[in-house]
C-alpha cells in the first residue's frame, strides 16, 4: 500500500471507530441495564444448543437464576465440550466458530479458546473506544504506519496449531480490519515463516525499513526490548536484506513473503555501531509517537526500561486482555471495565462472594468471571484486580497480578505445571527437586529465567539437566514461545546437598520467619541465584 494513502486510511479508521467510542461514553450510566441485556442475548444463543440443555440454560433465564444455577468454571470444565465442538459433535453456542486460539492452561499444556463471530464482535466493542481515544490522545500516530504484534506459535506447535496463527488486526470487524491493514508496517505473512526466529528477523527487517513508523502495539514490554536487541545485534544482516531486497540465506524459511527494501536505512544500519540507541532510533523512526504494551505488575520494570530505551516516545498501558476475553481498556488515563463486551461478574478475593459489576466498591480486590460469546460461561480468570474508582457508573480496575503462578514475560507458569515439571525431573535425573525459582533478574544483561534447586546427586551432566528442564518447561505453550522469542534465558539447575538451605536463605532474605517457611514448588525471586557453595552444604548438614 502506498504511503500517501496512510492519512486517508487513518481518517477512515477514526470514522469507523467514532460510534463505538461515543456509545462507550454515553452509556456509562447504564451498566446494569446493558449487562442484563447482554446476558439475555447470550442465554438465548446458548439455550438452543446441546451444551446449553445439559447446563439447564433456557432463553428466559434472568441474572439471578443464571448466577444461582450455573457454576463458576475454568477451562477443565469446558475442555471436553470444546473438543466435541471441534469434532462437530456438539455446539457450545449457536454462533459460528471462526477459529480456535491456543493459549497456556493451568492444568493442561495448552487451551483452545473458541473464537466465534459473536465473540469477535465483543472484542471489537472494546477495541473501538480504546483506539479512537488513542487517536485523540496521541495524534502523532496518524502520521505513519503502525505495527500490531502477532499472535505467534512456538516452533514445536506451528504445524499442529497453524490454524490458530493470527494477527491482532483479526480482532477488528471486517471493515476496520481492511482499513487498518492498509497502514501496517509489517505484513501478516511474517507469521507463516518456518520458525519463530525467522518471524522475528522478518519483523525487525520490515520495521527497520518503515521510516514512517508512528506506533508500535505489543503485549509484553520484553517483546519490545527484544525487537530492539535484534535490531542492534543483527544490523549487518538486516542491512544486507534492505540493500538487496532479498532474504539471502534465510529465503528458504521465509516462504513466499517478499523482502523489504530500503537502501537509505541499509546505509544507516551499516554506519551504526549498535550502541546509543537513544540517538539512533529518532533517525530511524522520526515519526514514532507511541508504544502500547503491558506496564503493570510484573511488567512494570520492563516497561520502564522500554521507556528509557525509547526516550521521548509515550508508552501507554494496555489494560487487562486475555485470550479468553477483555476485562479493561485504557481510556482517558484510567482502566474502565469493557462493559459493552462480555457479561461480567467478579469474585471477591477475600470473601469468595461473586458479585455483579454494579455492586463493586472502591478498594475491593476481585477476580473476573466472564460469560462470553464463545459459549464459555461463568469462566473464572486468575487475574487479581483492584477497584480504584468509577467512570460515570463504570468501575475502573487496576491489575495487581496473577493468582495461580508466575507470569514474568507472558509465560504463565502455574503451580500445578511447576509441580508436574519437578516430578518428571526427579524421575529422570535421580535428584530431589526442592523448588522452581522464577528469577525476575535485573542484573546486567541477564534476562528472566527459571532456576531449579534440587538435592542429591543427578545421574546426568549439568548440561543434560538443563536440557531436560528446558524440555519439560516447554510443555507449557507460552514458556516455549517466550524462549523462542528470547524473552526468557535458558533455565539453570543448582543441584547439591545445600539446595534446601539455599531456599531457606532466600526466604529469610525476603523477611519470612524461619518457622513459617514452607517449601513451595514455584517461587518468584528478584535476584540471580548463585551456585551452591560449601556454606550451603554446611548449613544443610546442621539442619539435618
């Protein structure tokens, strides 16, 4: 698409989004009415299915009956139904299924979330007010092309789940998607390369060639930092591609995707030493006005680092989105509930009570319970959010973290999966695992990674132990993807008689009382864990 069409494309996009933005503001005082209307539409579409009949859902079911008679669920409740629906034996909702989107599961290697046309419309209802507000708050994004991050698959799952590969433009309605794609800096075809490494290189090459890049929308800020690292580390290879207009030795993995060409940028990259990014990026992307990414909870540190790397570019938080649905959107410097999307309830973290959104109070910590147009009803998410105010009658919510494990860069490691990994490692290695430590390192060039503490003596070498641990952890869909993308460093194994004592020392250093320390299968730490030393062994023997 010629660049001269970008201003027109942005104008059309703003026009297409304007109605959704207006409704979001105008109806802010009608939260209960809208939510009840959405539930009435949802139960009508579920009641005509075999799944709805099994659950006792009928078209006349109101809010009180619905919340009383249907259980709060998780993916394990729906797993068999999703599989039957994929096989054509059952339907969860009358809507047509467009695709199944993979994501990590707490008790399974991955989950497949149905994306129906109705569900996509619900997501679009959240995107419209958000993106229109972006144009208002950051008018510079209309000056050039955008990059919207892909929903990639790890190498080991590309063939198995290739139908689930999509880009974030697919969350928009067809008309908006068509307009948005006309202003994209990176083609969708980068998702179809042979490996994640190829996709990443192709993405950076296209971004480097886009001198009019005005916005970057990603999920984890570590993904953005990785893009900048590849730009620096592979600048010579990228320069060769941009100079020749050919993928060269990488062509076999790129399929039919054309290579970008920009000889001016190729010269810039060859003249750059890979350092002082703060001086280089304004020359490369003079129109870059905004980066949209997660910036709360475990992403705070990395979002701040991204701000430092791209000093002068605004970084705005994304709100709470998941493969299963959207909870909040960034809007006028707050994060209101996306109340026009799904049917929402909230489980009070302290009492366990499940409340409608209009019954929330400031200061409450809750977990979202979603009933969505994909047919997954009363689906509990393990994200903890806090009510920090209201926008009209709409609760505004701040994300505090996940309650079922560790999520440093989007890898979603649960306690159950960590315990399964420890059990399998013990059986294969002959050692006794103590704990899996999620190391949110901020030291030097070390990235976040996992360190296994284990007692005894392994019947394999250290490198074999590390390879085994990496393989077991990679059974988690998002861990494998984070490793492929370079967001996580390889894991480490510290095996010896002092492992349990080291675990105790880590807990004591965090202010825990020794008598209250409980060995947990998964624990997050902030510092790199040093190799075991003689004093660890001595302490272990004293404790024996």
